[in-house]
């Protein structure tokens, strides 16, 4: 005989599941900090815009990482791509028109993603190992390029478009976030390419049987991840009015945590762009709240690590069902 609790549990699971977890978590975290930090400006539009401004590069990287994870790959080099693309763009702004400089910055991410994807497929090894190596190479190039010196960016148009501009009280970073969300969601959920991504991540052999070019789809996913990281680098540069080799180097853990807790499987076959965006906001709210609460940088790193553990635990549990 089925107990009352067993009857109710599936109904409960329908609303509290892997895909919805991040949305409830964001609401609960905001409510918690709103109460704990009631004597601060935490619960205000300017502070929320500040959170968006600081997390938008993470959001773009998270959206790109979602595509890589959808096919069962991962890109550990995104933080290094952020720095190198920002530096290349900053240097090009001194000698070339703005569109050319932006294309040069994006080109860094595209080439990095292409190399990562091709090597992973050609050598038939884990993308984790390939991108771990490319992370070191790209990081070294960023350091050698300017001999550890920062590159100031004085192009007002670039700075306004890529980070410093606003529409009244709304930061231009919010526009970039909305752009990434819409483009990423449409590409993953409403196109044949998106269905191919999930098919390849779910079962490569079944995808091949359906006539899907598995290698091409996987490489394209890595190119998207690299391009998104390059875009994030330029947003950092525009907001800070300069580029530096250290940009993005501490973002990898935050990006993976945001994507994982947002509902994307670390094993491929299930992905959520909206979840990745909300996951990046959740990480931003937690960082902002901890700072206002007086927590140190080291304690914030511990918090991000714990969040990643929780996200992985939920993901593994769902994968075993």
C-alpha cells in the first residue's frame, strides 16, 4: 500500500527539481541577505545593478560553458582567454578602428576554442586535459605579450559600449546579459543545432546513427565557449578602462559553479542557458552579500567551493536516476 508521503513526494519533486533549484535558491539567498543586511543598501536597485555589472562577464562565460558541457566537454581555459582577448583588443584599439579591435579580441576566443576542440577530437582525449594545457599556454602568452604591464583603454566609445555605459539607472551590462540570454536560449532550445548538441551529449553513438556529425558539433561547442570568454574579456576591459594579464584568472570556479547549479549536467545531454544566467546572478548575489557582511576574499572562495560541491552532488544524483 502506498503511503501518503510516497504519494505526495512526486508532486513535491515536480516543483523542487534540478532545473528549478537555482531559481528558488536565488530567491532565498536574496531574501536572507535582505534581512541580515537590512541596515545596508543591499536591497536596492543601484546595488542590484552593481551586481549585474560585476557578474556579466561571468554570465557570458557561463552561457558559453553551457554549450561545451552540453556535448560532454569542458573548457578550463576560459579565464586565460579572457585576459589574452582583452589585451589584444586593448592593443589593437591604439592602431586600428574599433570594429577591427573587437574582431581581433573575438578572434582570440574563436581560435582558442577551435584549437581546443580539434585537439580534443583528433587526439581523442578528455577536453579537461587539453584545456588544462591550453590554459597554461594562453596564460603565458598574456603575460609575455605586455611583459606583465597593463594596457589602458582610452577609447570612450569602446568603454561606453563594453561596460561603462548606462541607460539611466540601467547599466549597459544588463543589456549584454539579456543579449547573451536570448541568443543562447534560442540557439540551444529552438534550433536544430541545439538539439544536435544535446543529442551528442546524451549519446554520441545514437547521434551518429541519426546522421549527426558528432565531431563538428563538439568542435563548434568549444568555439562558442572560447568566443563567449573573449567577449567577457572585452566587457572586463570596457568596465575597468584597461586590460591586464590577470583578468579572469579567478573566474573558472565561479563559472563552473554557476553552470552546474543552473541545471546543466557536467556529463552532457542536459543544459540550461537560463539556469546558467540565473546561476551567475546567484554567485554574484552571494559575493556581494558576503562583502557587505564583512567576509574576506578567502571566505568567499570557500563559499563558492561549497556551492560547487552542492551543485555537483545534485547533478550526480539526477544523473543516476
